[in-house]
């Protein structure tokens, strides 16, 4: 089927990209577009060419799926199309309506003029896929808006709204209404005045007032310092800076060749493969195998019970999505704190220029506090965010069930407790599920959607749609203790604690994990979330108790982390920076000795493997039991909820990267050395022995653990 629609109007050829859903500039589309560009060039009746997009979008860029295939000499890519435009003699206009991203914007940059509708957005987000713009973007954008501005836009992978893009000089015109008509008018005017304006003919300037291109080495050196190290998340960023440098230093043709070489290197790199996996895993989330089709219910009003940090964070999340929310909180003091938090948050947005005063006021007003459950009667969904205690939560739901309208969904924000047990106290277990937000709820992107035994397809579909509305990564989980994320965290924490008991100081364990790419190490994380939380979980689940009494002792001595100024680290007043604390290390050593644990040496390699492979092993178990639907779901949970380095793709992707067999061999070795907590999950053994990968594992329908 043709992916391009051709039309002629008064000597102007209109080529409309039509490759749903996002008009990706695939190899196949490029193979079709290239002869059309050549034909337009050869046709004496064609004076100008307009590119536009069907499907409500200009183009989402190159087809990310194509990157997994090695192009053959016959393959045509968007680069070939752009080269033909570059060589051509006609006038080219990009008529943008909707997104023009990646290769989509690069195609526009090869044109002489760019015109867009007000709702459009343009950007070069390749960096988010561990790539750099590889179809001329790194060479043309600096020639258009200056090297500094172009570099920043590409390093952020920023998507810029049309008006702003015009201000920055990326677009020539922004219009309301039919963009192809407007592009036609623009082309006619251009043909009379300035038919050709190829960016390749320009010189790239730095774009920093007072500085000439001679300052480039200094600017580039600064930029290299600002991005993460090459082996820890910055692989593409450093190459992108090199490409921009080439745009200023080299003639256009050589710059393009440099860009192509750097791009080709990146596209084959492990970090890019991992980030592309994360991209596709995210888009799989809402697809639930075996879920009967069900129309999501409309969520127009929300309620939250509990106005603490978590409840208020959830309320802000709803307000940000334009859904009014009522928070029930009995304590005046907590209500006051909650209101302050809402107010402070929106003030901050205004101060940072991210929101107008009016918008901030409107959103702030849509969060209402009350002490009366009756005010929740009309809500379409009510989320409980009270103290983590089964009886307290059951009490809340009994009450809600009698008050909230019968069609509404009730949800718990518990992080560990049994969702079915809570559902059972209501008359509507089909409309009950877990919505597990991560603190701070208005910032963290992860949302675990916990499917109970009796949760109906419609309730689940509604929660998935709601997750999207709230701009969260909604991952469906079975009703396991700790669901996906915390269940895995328990094993990770167990190993971290075991290493500390063996005499490896917390700061070293944390350093190894940060080196691997984690946003923070396990001990800084324990201190951040509070050891009291951990202690409470241990009380409820005795199998969570470690070999020693460390947590107990720290809890007793009020070393519960940042909240008390000391935990595994110490903290100076008003500063969250963990400082090594030898006193804490002494406590660790004493408790380890009391438990009869002999100190031993552990290398960095062992530390990393014990922590990450603990995640992989339990992840495999959750997969096999259907608690997690897909390896990619686990990866999304870890990348978005627990700071797992995205350039390693998540624990399950990382296992594939290392080789599942090699992970399995280490797990077996750990089992021999450290005990049965390291028993390999049967699925890990199965995949290792068959020489397979987690990526190739196909899920079954969610079963309930
Ligand atoms: N390649 C292949 N598939 C893509 C794609 C792309 N560039 N962009 C989106 N898709 C697919 C998605 O996988 C999804 O497929 P599915 O329906 O089978 O799950 C479908 O299109 C719809 O995508 P979304 O669910 O994300 O739809 P939204 O409407 O929410 O968002 C979008 C649309 C803003 C275009 C968003 O998809 C997006 O940001 N896409 C990626 C943009 C990007 O990174 N482009 C750069 C590509 S690399 C490149 O161009 C290299 C060049 O420099 C040579």
C-alpha cells in the first residue's frame, strides 16, 4: 500500500506522508519517497514541493524498528531522500501539523521553508534513544539557530511548541487552520522572492553574544563536562557534542559525513539498544493479553483519603491532569501542611515560569480538603492513602463503600498489603484495585496498577486509561506481597544488607551501584525512605528479617535515616548529602559479630552482581508466576520507580545484555556460597539452559500469585 499521497496544485507538488500511526520515515517509506522527489525534480511543470503529514502528525521520525536491522546496499533511508532534496533545484516547504520529531524535523530542515500550525511541536529527541540526529539535524540546526541553542535543544531531546520554535528561529511561520493551504501561499511568495534557502549554504555560528566561532573548543569542553560520563549514560551526548562541533568547524559535506559515522556507531551501541527497549516497553504497557475488551469509565472527579505527603502528592497529580480532587483528612495540622504543599508547589511552578499565575490558581483551587467522607459521594474514583496497616485500611474502605456512589472505583495506595483482603470488605470487589504511586507522587512517573482476583476488565481498563491521563507509566501487576517493585526491592535490600554484614561499608556498596548508573545506592535509599518503614515491614513479615539485628538496633537508636539526621550515613542540618559515618559502620560490625557473621572481602564485581542478579532472579520468578506480564514491564518499574540506569534497559534487559547463562552461573555460585536464598528461579534456569533471552519470553495471561 502506498505510504505517500501525491497531489498537484498550480505547479506545486504536495507529497503527504501517510504511514500510520506516526508517519515513521521507515526504510520502506524512504524507498517510495526518493523516486517521488526525483520525479518532482525532473518534472518541468513542478515549481515547488510541499511535504505534509496525514494521521494528525507530520512525522515521528525514522522508524525505530528499522534500527535493529542492518541496512543492505539497496536499503533506502531518509538520508537518501534528504540528499536528493539537497542536490535538487526546486523550492521545498515543510507544512507541519502535529509533531515533527527526529527525522521528521530533519526532513523539514532540509527544506527551504518551515511552516506549522499552532498545535504543532518540533524536536530532535534522538538522545532519549541513545542516538544523535542522523539525517543532517546536527549540521542544519546549528546553521539555523546557532550551535549553542541547537546543542542544548538536542542534548535535552526537547519537544518545542510551535510558537516557541518560531521565536527560536526553527520555524518561519505559525498559522491557525489548514497548513497545506498556508504552505501553498508561502511557496508562491517564495518562488517570487527567494526560492532557495538551503541551510547547507549557511555558516554555523556559536550563537553566544560576544563570542566568535573561535570560542568553540571552550564551549564544547564545557558541554562535555555537563553531561554524564561516556560509560555511564552519556555515550550519545558526547558524540552529539562532537557532531555539533563539526557543524561549526567543517564544510557542510564533511560535517554530514562525520554525523553519519557517529550515528552509525551509536545505533549499534548497547546503551541505544537498551533505551530503544525502554521506548517500546513503555508502549506495550497498556496492552494486556487476554483482557476482554472493555470501555474505560470516565473519571471526572477523584477523591483521596489521607492528606499526608503521599495523599497530597496524589491529589496534585490529579489536579495537574485537570481532574478536580477532594482530599479527606481529619487532622487540622495535616490539612494545613497539605494545603501548604499544594500552594508551594504551584508557586514554584509560577516562579520557574512554567505556569501562569492564573493557571496555578485554577489548579490549586481544584484540590479541596475536608474532614467529611460524605463529600466523596460523587467521585468516580477514590484512592486511600492512609497509614500502612490492614485494619486501618479496611476501616476506610468499609466506610467509603457505604458513601461513594455505586459505580465508583475504590483503590488502595498500599505498597505491600493484600489488595484482595481489602476488596473483600466492600460490596464492590470488581471495582477495587491497587493504585500504587511512588513518593513524591506528583513527580515520580511510575504507577503500579494492582489487579485483584475479582477486579473487572472495565476497572482495569479504566485504571490503565487513568494512568495515561495522569501521565504515569502504568504497569499492571498481580497481587503479590510488594507487587513488582517492592517485591524485587526486598531481595535487592537483602543482598545489600548481607554485604554490609560481611563488612563492606555502605558507602562502598553505594559507590559501586552509582558507578553502575543507579541514581543512588541502596543505603542512601534506605536513609531516604526511612528505616522505620523497613522495620515495620519486617515486623509484619518475619521472613524479611535479615541474619542480624541491625535494622532493629538502628530503629531502637533512632537512626532511621534522613528524618533523624542519621542512619547508615550522617547528615548535616538542612543538607541531604550522605556523609560516611563510622559510628554506623561500628554498629554494623557489632551486630554482624553478634550474629556470628564473619567479615569477608568482596570485590566491586561481586557487589554489583549480587545486587543486580538478586533483582533478575526474583524478576524471573515474578514473570513465571504471571505477577509481571512481560520482562519489559519489570524493566519499566525499575527504570521509572527505582532509578535503575535506563542505558542498561532495566534488570531483565541487562541480564540479556550480560547473557542469561552467565547470570545463571553466577546465581548458582552464589547459592553454593551464600545459601538457598540464591536458588535460581526455574525460568532463569530454563532460559539459561536453552540459550535464550528474556526479551524472547512471551507472557501468558496474568495469574494471581
Ligand atoms: N518509530 C517507530 N514506531 C514509532 C515511532 C517511531 N519513531 N514513534 C512512535 N511509534 C509507534 C509507537 O511504538 C506506538 O506503536 P503501537 O501503537 O504499536 O504501540 C505508536 O507509534 C504510537 O506511539 P505513542 O503511543 O507514543 O503515541 P503518542 O501519540 O502518545 O506519541 C509521538 C506520538 C510523540 C510521535 C511519540 O510516539 C514519540 O515520541 N515517538 C518517538 C519520536 C522519536 O524519538 N523520534 C526519533 C526517532 S529516531 C530518528 O528519527 C533518527 C534520525 O535522526 C535518523
